C-alpha cells in the first residue's frame, strides 16, 4: 500500500511543485496521525519551519471545543462507490418470550436495514437473528450498527427505540449487572432502586441524559448520544455499589444548569457540585467471644501424653494391681468426703440467723443560746398539758346554746 502511494506521489511531484510555489524541490512524507499515516507535502528548505508552524501555533482550547451546530457529514455512496471487498456477518440469540414480538415487527426490521443494504434472517427454530453485508453495501460501519440493533431487540428493547441506533449520532451500551452483587435478594432491591417507584427514577435519568434506558433481567440496555451513555453507565454501576441514584441525578441536574451559562464553559465546576460523604451510623456489633489468632508456626503441635506415659512418669506403672486398686479407692473416698462436707454446709446455711442491724437512737440537736425562742417553748408546754390524760383544759370551751336555754326555762318555771 505504501509503495503504491509513493509511486502515485512521484508522478504528481512536478505539478504540485509548480502549483504550491515552493522555492526548492518538493518531497512527499508519511506523517503518523494516530494509527494512520497521512501523506504530507514538504519542502526540503522549509521543512523545519512548516512543521513548527503546523503543530505549535494551534491553540489547545480550539481543538477541544466543538463549534455550535456542527454535525458530522453523512457517509454517502459517493464516498465509497466500489462497495466492500469481503462479506461480514453477525448473529445473536434471543429468548423464547421475544419470539412473538419479533415475528410481529420483523417486516419493519427488514425495511430499516434494507435502506443500508444489509441482509437479515430470523431463525425461529434455532432462536437466532443474523445480519450480513451485500454487494450493494457501501457504508462499512452499517454492519456494526445492524449488529447493535439485533442485540437491543434480543434484550427486550422495543423496535421504535432500537431503530434509532442506525443514526450517525446515536450509540448503545449494554451494561451487565448480574455479577456485581452476590446476594440475590440484595441484587433485586438495588435493581428496583434504579427503576424507582412507578419508574420515576428511570424517567428522570432518561430526561437528564437524553437516552432510552431498559432494565431487563441481568442487563441494562441504553440507547442515546455518547455523552449520555457515559452518565447512564456511571449511575447504574454506582447503584449496584449501594450508592443511591438520587445523588447522581442531583449532580446531573446541576451540570445541566451550569452548561447553559457560556461563561462557565471553560471553568471547573467542582465548587458547584455537591460532595456526598458516607455516614456509618450503625457501628459493627462486636462478638461476645473474641478468638485471638495464634502465631503461625511451621512445626506441628506436640503429641499429647498417653495414660501409660503418665503412669511411667509417676511410677504407678510398676505397682501391683492390688496397690493400684487401693489408691483408687482412697481417692474416691476423699472425693466423697469433700462432697459430703459441701452438702452439709449448704444445709446448715438455712439455720444461721441473719445479722441484725443495731438500733440508732435519734438525737436532737441542742439549740444554740443565741437562738432561744421563749414564746415557742411556752406554746409547746401548753400543748403538752392539753394532751395529758385527765388534765382539765387550760381554756374551757364556752357553753353551748342548748345548755343556756335549759337553765332559762328552769328559772321561769320557779318564778
């Protein structure tokens, strides 16, 4: 390929030298640009000057920013009139429950892919969909888009949303979440948290990212622009890591408002974005019995002594059987005596009287000389006299009205 390019360059060298107006001889050079070598015309005299101007005068901010309203030009048949050299094909399997829907929408799939000259086939016996290029196919990337289309249809994405992948500014991402959480119950809870009550969380995510998101089984399928797919993947992965999606949705809402201000485009947004910290409110419960790990030693533990070894150490092994029996009986008697004494002590505890507390006499504090109240003492003495049995009251009570009336009646009767 490089030799062919060089031969074509040599034929056009003289005409380009005259048209370009370089003072010295013109030379072709293959300059590396990513993974591709681009042919460049350079003059031997102005070689250093031209390349310095080309790579050092361009402002970096201009390279990073995309002009407003710019769109990539569509790939037409004029760009590749001869078509493709080889045939490419992709196939994917689909579950049994998708068979009825695929039968219904299959004419629409064939029509959409027929515009890009892609051949499709549906095998209901095998349960697979196959796409392949034809001789009329001119867009080499059309087969990749067709592969993504059949993948989305197999993952329960409706045809109306899946067909958007055939557009130039659209892409798709199938996120596998089945292996991120081990516990099945916890996995179902976190997947439901991503959907939200009545699908509200998923709807908010779709509005903020301009993507269609479909949660099905162990995967999450998303269709939309590249920038939106990046945010969707981040939210899904964080949700599976036990970070609530509301935090990421709040951050996306702030970013959306900040992007509307042209002055803040080239500034850092870190000061505006919220910073959420993990709060470990519930402390880990410590076990009641803590096992302390022993230090590792490569040597095995010592073998425990057998009964024979113990008898040899104490000398009992060499005694007669009668002596051994006598010793055992003595040991049993000693143990029985200890047990009897303990039981007797427990029985005698019930007959031991408890210790009585000594009675404490109440002592009244003598009043100080400076605070003697004579009137109060007199009143106490009077009260004490009235309380004594048989003593007449100090102040006799006045006679009642009934006694006075009787005396008056007696006096009248005498008169």
